[in-house]
C-alpha cells in the first residue's frame, strides 16, 4: 500500500497571494513557496508538483511565451510538475458570471487566457494533468435577488467559458465555496453545474470549503447536519459527508485536501469562506485521511480515479506559519496518508 504513486501530491502556490496584500500581511513570493514545497520531505517522499494561480505577482495570466518557458525551467529545476490553474476571473480584470454583458465577456476572456497558458504548459511538457479553476465571481446576496434568473445567467457564462476551454483542450472546474453566489450550497452547486450542460466542466472539491455545506452557512435551508449537532457524533458526521459527496462526487474532477474547524474566515479582500486549518490543528473536525475517501471512492467503496493528482490548499494562514519548514512537512505527511488509504500504483 505504501508503494502507491497515484494520485500525485501537489501543493498550491496561490495561498501566498489569497488573503494577502492590502489590509493584511505581505504577499509571499512564488519563489519562496516553490522552495518550501521542494524542500518538504517525509520518509523520503516529496511533493510531486504545484498548482498555481494565474495572477500578479506570481504568474500573470498575460505571461509571454518566453515568460512561460522561464517558469517551466524554474519549476522543473525543483523536480516538480504543474497541475491545475486558477483563472483570475474576478473584477476588475474579469467580471461577475451573472453580471452585465461586458462583465460576462471579461470573465470568458480571462478563462480563454488561462486556457492558453494551460495548453502551453502542456506543450512544454511540465503539465501532464489538471484543470482550470473558476467560480461565479458574485456574492450569495446578489444571487439571491433572483435565484432562478441568476443561476441561468451563471450557467450561460460557464457554457461560453466551456466552449472557449474546449478549443484549448482544457476542462473547467467550479470550486464550491459559500462565498460565491450559485455555488454557496451543495444544492445550488448541483443546480448550477446541471444547468451548464457541457462535458468539460466539473466540480473542484475542497475538503474545507465543502465542509461548510454541511452546516448550511449562507443557505440554512440546505443544511445537512442538524442545528444542535454534537461534534462527538462521528456516525452522524459520516452520514452527512455521504449525503454531500454522493451529490457532488459524480461532478468532481479536482480535489483539495484540507482541514476545517467548522468556522468561516476571511482576510484581506477575500470574503469569508471555510477556514483552512493546519493538518495538525487539534480543533479540526475532519479525519483528513478517512474523510478524503468520501470524495476519492464511490458509494460502493471503489476508487474513482477521477483525477490524477490531489492538492493541499492552505489559504489565509499567517506568513509566520507559511514560512516554517515544519508546516509543509506536516501537510505532506497528511497528503501521504490520504494516498496510502486511497491511492493506487501505476
């Protein structure tokens, strides 16, 4: 079992930007995160790659071909590959997926640029798999003013984005977070994905963000766990996770390993969403290795093998935590445990 070499283990670099900057701590450089990722090691096992956000100052979505070649050389020099990419679809460069015609056109154009980068990275041999991540770039409150109409608009924008992505051989994955309208509950997420009706869209499941779907944040009517839920009741939690994952697993094409303590959190300009906790957080409500299995195995317990790498997403940790070697070794150890339980050999 310890010889499993799939899924590959990736670290995310965008936590150096997300929730940083104005009103928060300084951005952590791409090079620093690359070095920390490459240096992590547990019993001879290392990270296989990185997932990256396509935004300044890390990897701008408008990077030239020469820029991308330099990126490839740099990442390859650390013996890492690149996997999934985050499209910078938010205003002002992007726009709301349920906004004006101009806003939605900007959204689709940012997806197009991201897919171009993804295609080039594949052609340059550094990116064997992965998706382009999107969200609706609008709030649950604004969506709630016209749920049916706004879901229809989001789906229309996502359809146009899917058609563009198909030209580049890319798949899009919508990340379910409580802070995005039309994606803020598990039921809304299923409704939105169903309405898109394209073969190259799926769901990006993050263990921390999807955990809050159980608790009905921003959508109490879709709550799965009872209001008076007792955290010691592991059987009820497991049943809730089964309900959640049975609904969204068939859509899931990208996966983030994470921990959550049942609370919401936001820093800088990022709206409040599921709080990412460290892998070793004593307040974490998930058994990371076991609960990852609800996403990685079907309802009969068979491996889905729906994605060839998994990623740790640790957004909005303090810089002092993110620049400690122990942080990344503990995270890597948690990732290895997931692969030992739910991985395979090729």
